[in-house]
C-alpha cells in the first residue's frame, strides 16, 4: 500500500542529505501518517491512512 494520505493526498517527497562538506546523497521525506477508523454512512467502519496535519485540520472544523 502506498505511503499516501487518503484525505489530502500527501505522499513521499525526495531531496538531498547535505553534509558539512556539501556532499549530497538522496533521501526521502515521509509523510506523518496515522491509521484512523472512520464510520461510513451505512454504519460500517473502515481504516484509512491520514496525515497528522490533515487530522489536525479536521479537528479544527469539528
């Protein structure tokens, strides 16, 4: 399963580790994903992966 937020669509970004000597090696920035249970309209529950920033935004609206 992909490392992607089901709400905001945030995914993995790539960049460089930069040393003091300015050497560059590739690295990945992973999103801060949390598994949460949501209840659908028909009463069933489902687990989805949501970024922590998206959860924070959803709590603000509630």
